[in-house]
């Protein structure tokens, strides 16, 4: 297991590489080129500059999160071919830079969705929170405005201004796209890029939808074991795999995370792990939580044990954390609680290894 930390780069993250390096057991950094518009080619020189910066600080850089998918690819319109060719060029450049895993998602319009960015918990910490009943009474534009206001001045991945400025147009474009058509469009994309990924030894790792159900009537397909199996079989190649995010999939209590890890892990199709905890209050209502099992709805020991049992050796990172100790930063992506989460997961991992000697 390669314990890793998501970083938003020198120009848009208040957390430094030196901060990350000081987290006990931290080995790698997961990042992206956030200044390149979605759909455009990532230049090799820029990738190499980020790689050098990270490696000069004593950390490993072989995982990208994320190379985002242009909306035209998800919509399946003729212009998708241009953006797929750009994606292929980016993959070739990443391969030259030694990147081994690329995380991406196929969620229409919105990325991860929350109805509150700073819900105050009884201990005084604040967390990302979701309430389906609240969402049903929100206009999409109002939600976007609320997200921007609550972002503490940071542009959040998945909520880039360029993505959201055409919101009305995008909803209109998706009105005839159902889940079956979205599956078809994903298959078209994967058939084009997986041979290139394999040739360049890059494992593609699709991220689950967050939350794993329709939002504002938009189709979502990366939601459950059945659909994940369908996705890995769209192009049945070991380079076509998954980012196993416990918090995203686990928001639906029907998704048994340890079982899903074991199933796809034994197939060799889990290429990246996002391990985090959430507290489910009722269906469609959950708060982010600390990584500790007792603070949420998941048995984190069992999740980590499942990764161990399948011999997982790839990157794992703590995911969304609370904002604690007065820290100000990008909601869900502060330093302190994610560092605690990484140390907690490393402790579980060490205990599991020693218990199985």
C-alpha cells in the first residue's frame, strides 16, 4: 500500500509539500494540472515540472487525480472525438512522465455534491454534509452559488467555473441522456483510450459517483457492484479498473464496501483506494466524519482488511476530512484531519500485517 495525500499545487493549496512530507508514513502525492481547461492536452513539460517539485520534496508521484472528462464525451456528441484525441495525447505524456494510475469520473455536470460545506458537529469541527430532502428543494443554480460562497475562496475540484458557467445549456443537453446512453458513451470512450493506457502502462481508475444516485434528475452509473462490474467489462482489460472510494459508494448502505473490495480486488481491478468514513443518519442523509470507525457508519478495520486480503499494493489516500483546530482551507481538504486519517489507516494496516504473520 502506498499511503498518499491529495494536493492542489503550489498556486491553489495552502498546504505545502513539506507539510505533507511530515505526516508519519506518508509516501506519495496525488495531484493534477488544475490550470489546464478540461479537454485540453496536458503538456509534458508541465507534468515533469510538477513531478520534479514533488520528488524534490522526498515524495512519490505516480498517480493523477484527475484527468477530467469533457462534457461532450459524456454527451456522446460528434465533437467528443476531438476531446478523446486530446485525452489520448495527455495519457501518452503522462506515461512518459512515469505516471502509473489515472483517476477520473463520468458524472454528468456535477462532480461530488453536498448540501452543506461546513456543518458544525457536536465537537465543534465542521464537515461536508448531504441531505437529499434539502437538495430536492434547491435550484441547481442556487446550489452552485452556495458552494461558491462556502468554498473559503478556493476553487474546488469538480466545481470549476468553466464547468458551471453553462449550467442551463448542460441540463438541456442531458434531457435525453439516460443511464443506458451514458453507459454507451463511456464504452465509446474506454474503447478508444484503454489500448493507449495499456501501451503506456497506465491503469485507468474510474471514481464512483458521489453520492451514488441521481442528482437533479441527471443519470449516474458508477453507483453499485452490478454497475461497477458492467463498467470493467465494457472493455475487459486489466487497465480498465476502479478507484474504490468507500465514502462515495458507502453512502448507499446497500453497498457492502469490504465485500466490493474483495470482489474487484481479486479480479485485479482496483487501482486506487479512497478510504474514508461517513455517518449515515437515514437514506440520503449523511455527514462526513473522522476516519475512526466509531465516529461513522463504516468498520474501517474491515475495509482495510479487505484491501490486505486481496494483496493490494497501489495508492491509498485518506479522503475528505473535518476542519478542526481552527484550520481555514478548502472544505473537506484541510491538513490536520486528513493527516490524522492517514496515520489511523497506517496504524490499522500495520496491525493487520502483524496479525497475519
